[in-house]
């Protein structure tokens, strides 16, 4: 230790149109992911620099060494584990169907025949839509960010979209979107913080230690409560 002059700075990839996890207010990044990674950095004594991008670009940017860390409401999946290492899980989520508020016709995947399903590139929603497209006979329309995908259902171009239920609940409550979730939740998963696979054990250990510290101190619960109403 020599007075902190060797403090590392990590580039952190974020998906900035993903409230309540990450979004911008008055030019500042805010949200659950932003507060968590800032608190982890503080506890583990490293610096961070945010790098906002479309979700679909985040894992490629880790692979291209343009990012050190990604925190983006990213679900831990076996496919992704082939290229990234995940931290301990920090949030439970999963996919729901989302339709226009006045749509009473769609309540399950069986109702999607001939419909258009809007998804966001690179997400678990996009993967789920592709995996089930042939069976249920819908067409997939892909968008680069969540607001564009929401818009597509709001304006009636697509009948339904797939989104993580905590995210859509927040979007409906906060932005007054005329949308609602339909039917049962389709999947359950957990969010993790990602680093490039195999080369980042040190930072991954720090992230997990920081997460644990936040859980023990109660700061983790405070951060969640700030953004998510009970
Ligand atoms: N949780 C979803 C996924 O990992 C969506 C993430 C996002 O859109 N930022 O694919």
C-alpha cells in the first residue's frame, strides 16, 4: 500500500435505458445496478468508469477487452457462462408477456399464433422468443433498447413483448406506459455481475466480497428499497 496510488480503475458496461436498474436522471446514472457497483467499488477500494451501451453490445465489449465489468440487469445463463464469469446472484427476475393495457385476448404463449412479439437484442427475452417461435407460430421483431421495444406494443405494431417482470412493473408505474403483464411468469432467473471468463478472478472475488458486505450491513436492502416499492 502506498497511499492508494495503485488504485485500479475498471470500465463498467451498463445498459442505461433499463430502469430501475440503470437509467439517467439529469445527466447522472442512477438505479439499483449503479448504486450497487458504486458501493462495491467503495468497499473494495477500486475506481469505476461507466460505459453506457445497448445491452446486446455488452458481452462482445467484454470479449473485446473494452470493458472490465458488466452490470446490466444481466441474467445468469449457461450460454453466457461459456464466455463470462458471473458474481454471486444479486437479484431474482424472469420473463413475462407484456401487452397493451386494453388487450384481453392474450394471456399465454398459446394466444400468440400469427402475432408479432417484440424483444430486445441479446437478451434472455430474445432467446426465449426464438426458442419458442416455431412451436407457437409468432413472428419475432428485434429492437436495440427497451424503450423502442415498449413503444412497439404501445403503438400497436406488435401485440406483445417479453421483458423481465421487475423492469416492466417499474416502467408501467413510473412512465405511465399503457401496458400490462399478461398471464403467468414464463421463466425465473437471477442477475449477476459479469467479467470476462477465466481472466478476472481477482476482481470477481472483490465483487463477491463487496456484495456480501453490502448484504451484511443492510446497504443492499436500502438500495433496493430506494427503487422498488414493496
Ligand atoms: N435480464 C435480461 C437478460 O439478461 C435483460 C437484461 C437487459 O435488458 N438489460 O438478458
